[in-house]
C-alpha cells in the first residue's frame, strides 16, 4: 500500500511537471491561454488516476497498447500483418453473436464469441488457400470483408431492438474508450498479463519459430504449438482491443507501434520493449484525446497518435530514418568530392615535380577539366574542412594544402595506385582498364586493407603507369615535416624510385 | 553392434498431390561425408527436410541412432538454405548462433554463460567472431553461410544435414566450409550435404547419394561416380551430361 501511494505521488509529480512545461510554452500566446489551462487541467485529471472512471479508461488503453505492441512486433517480423488485419475484421460477427447469446453486453460472452469468430476466420483463410488455387492475399481479403459485412449487418439489426440500441455495439466499429467498464478492463488486464508472461517465458521458442520455423522444427521444438499459441494470443489481443479502438483500426495498433520500433532497433527484445512503450503511450494519448471531445471515436485518435510516432521514427531514426540516411549520404558524397579535389592538387604538384607549395587554381581547373567557378567552390569546401588554404594574388589564386590535407591527398593517391597495381598484377587486368575501378575504391579502402595490399604486392613503389606510390611511412614523415616547419614541407619531394 | 546414425525405410513424400520422393531406403554409416546430388526437383532438399520431419512423410520411417527423429533431434544439426530466412530479422549474429543451443536448453531454459562460450567458439571456427554483435542483414552471402554453419556447430550434434551450403558463397568460404566438414568427419560425425556442382562433388565427398525422386545409387564416390549412373540420375539433360563428361575425365 505504501508503495502504491509513493508511486501515485511520483506519478502526479511527473504529470504536473509535464503540464507546467506545456503551460509555460503556451503562455505567450494570449488567445490560446484559456484553452491551454483547461487542456492542461484535463490532462492532469486524466492521467492522475484519481477519478475512478477515467482510471478505468486509462488502464484499459494501457493494457491495449501493451498487448498490441507485444504481439504486433511478432506479426510484423513474421510478415503476417495482413493476418492481423483479417483477424480484427473477422471478430465482428462474434461480438454480435456473443451479445445475442448473452442477451446483454457481457464482456465474457463477447470475448468468447469474438475469439471463436476470429479463429474461424483464420481457419477459413487457410482452407481457401489450401484447397483452391486462390492465393493467400485474396483469401485474406475475402474473409476480412465477408466477416466484417456480416458483423455490421448483425450489429445494425441489434441496434434496432430495444435492448440493443442502448448497448452501444456500434462503438465496436471505431472504438470508444470512455465506454470501457471495470469488468472489460479486468479481462484486458488478464490478457495483457498472460501475453507478457508467455512472451517472457517462451521468448526463445517464439524467436526461433518466427525467424526460421523449419530450423525450430529441426531442433525438435514444438514449433506448431507455439505458432498457434501466438495466434491465439493475437486473437485475444484483438478482441480485448475492440471496445477501445474498434474493429476497423485494431490492426493499425498492432502494426504501427511495432513498425516504429522496428525502425529504431535491430534487436528483437529491444523492439518488443519499444513497441510496448509506443503502444501504451499512443493508446493512452488517443484515449485522452477522445475523452476531450464527447463524440470523438477513440480508434482514429489512437491511430493518429501512433502514426505521428511512426512519422518521427521514419524521418529521424538514427539508422533507418530517411533524414539520417540522407545526411550520411551527403557526408559521404562530400568526402568523395574533397578527396577528388585533393587528389587533383596532388597530381598538379606531381606534374610540376613537387616544386613550390602552391597550386594555381587555373592549373587545377585544367587538370579537372572544370570551370574557374567550379574549382573555386571545390577549394572553398577544402578550406572549410581545414584541408587547404587559399591565397589570393592580383591576377591569380593559389591553393596550399594544410598538413592534414596533404596527408589525405597522399592517402587517396596511394589507394588509387595500389589498387590499380593490385588489379593488374593479381587479377590480371589490362593497365588501361583499371582506372575507373580504382576511382571508386580509393575512397573506401581502410588502413588494414591498404597494409594487406602492400604486403601482397611486396611493398611496391610504382603503379602500373610508372608513377610513384606514396607509402604510409612517407605520409607520416610528411606530416611531421609539415607541422614543424612549413617551409621544409613545401620542399619535400617524393623518394626516388 | 553400434547403432546406425541415419536410416530411412520406404520414405515417401507427396507435395500437393505430386510425388517428390519415392521409397527412399538408405543406411548412412558413421563418420562419412555424404553428398546428395541430383537434378533440380529431384527432392534433395525434401529428403533432408523429411528426415527431420520439417516436411511430413506420406509413408515410411526415419531412424536416428535407432530412435525416431523426435526422440533424437538433439543429435542432428541442420544448415538450411540461406534464402529460407528473412535476413532483415532483428537479431544479431550472436543471437542467431545461440539458436543452435535452444534444443538443449529445455522448455524454460535460458542462454547461460556456457552456451555463449560455445557460440563464440563456433563463430571463431568459421572466422565470424568479429561479427558477433552485428545485425545479420549486414552480412555477405558467404558470411551468412558461415553463420548458419556456426549455428549448426553450436548444436554439438553427431549428424549434420546441410542444404546447399555452397550456393552463392565465395571461394574462400567454400574451402573454409569444406575444411570444417572434413574435421567433423574425422571426429566421427556423419554429414549429409545437398550439393549441385558435379565436378567438386567428386573431390569433396566420401560417399554419394544419387537422387532423382528415387535413390539411383548410394555408395562410395569412387564406385557410384560414373557415366552410367550419373546419366541415369540426370536423364537426358545434355548440358549437365557434358558437365558430367568433364567431371569424369
């Protein structure tokens, strides 16, 4: 009990903090002020768990999010998302029949009816798939729509009866978390607990069965049993979610939080934890939003919240997000561009016998066959990265490499020439066929590979075209020269072959 | 008399009303490296899947050291085809190899320190230890195959069944794998490998099972790798026959 109280106080503190922050940010806006206070107040009321009615709603949506995230992760990695969709639609007639049999909105009767209908639907899908040449996607589509149609018809009929029209079975279509009763939340909590328990205890069987079912069988594990256990839990989760999120959008709560988590991590256990968290947060938030407006269905709002999370993951996930990928791509492109500039500067210096430190931009332009403007922008980029300095004279511009720039230039040239030599010597390419390949690989070769190449080629000094290959030790010597005495570095010349 | 590692009798598999394997009767002696060869659709993969009950047998039986497969599953290690799994699945190389230990952990068991140690050793054996913490999608074809082999090694079995372990792998991986197979064989393990390349089949294996829905021949490589039997296995497929001719020469 004491722990309970402490937890409540802590929880309220966190919620208060959030509200305070939210309010502070809105305070500047005079028009929104009134609204923000009432939203904040409601938010506090909703998440403080003090009002027993709201507590029921909040707990229910948390259980829903947990179940959906947990089992959704498995169906996402097993590519069974459509099965989840079919299952969620197929349960609807079961809800109606459960109601008819019980004569009232009894959660247990509805639970049983819906589970049976859902399982019947999935059995029917396999039956159609296995006995005809209709493929799985079509049979899923048919069963999904067919069961859903029957469900809608039955529910509409029940709505017309005197008992039925007060029962609010139409809420099963799009969900109304505010209508959750204690008994329903009790069933939800049991399902959430059982699902969590099964996943934790039988994690290894579920993991190997999901990744490689044939291998799981080869290990002698009861693969089929665990598959059906997972499907049964999935059906349970769908059924308990009906009242809060509705049959139409349950599958979204299965798929979206799990897919968001999949973008963030590539380990199953982390994906499960993240998916549960996302499911719980978006579930609770959707329920809160729907509580704010008396006629707002919960399902669409939960899905909206979940989709927002997904959008953020889609753009900003460190590994798989498109913005991060774009940034990585740009960084790589920039690096290749600067390395090519450095290489050209090296080659100009080489053609001048390494006399004089600076390279005229006009010479560089001739070498790269680029206009003065293009060359200037290349050199500006090098200056930005501290790889070169630019000296402007009256009628010309000269570029000087910094010590780091010089080392990088040597490294790229070395990589290029080593690779050309490797291709001609070891892979027996013609010397005039190796340039393009080396152009690409010069930016990728790591230090280890370079050492290996040098060893393989018996520490060569000249490339297939007779040009000198700057070696690793040369590079280091240059660096110490250049950093201690700028003048001497300029006079540094390549070792004679 | 020591028990026979692998014995099948009248093993028959029917897929969608089309027969895939007919009355397979084989007795595989201990400590042999056996290649299963035959044309496409000959039921090579089906045979090893049927041995492990991954594909249900329509009739016949399989015995692993005198017991049905289910009783002796722990004594059989399996390397499935590389394409059979989704390589984007969220597990690391280490997680994947640990799956090889799952059969020995019991219903509620978890990976212990010892299991991790064995998994690391097996990864090291195939040269993939530096990749232990990588996600599996970042592996090349040859690396994927090595990881699959490490997983089978982690099973510490007496019999290994491998489905096309040399498909789409680089030459270095192929020779590394064959070296490991020879080591296993020398330790008295029995290995069955589905193979499709005739010229190497002659060099790699102690025994060959020539399969074309039925057993065409099963015996020491030197006895069964001849023109008549290979022609019988492959039928009149000219391109393969010229390959056979090259291989025999």
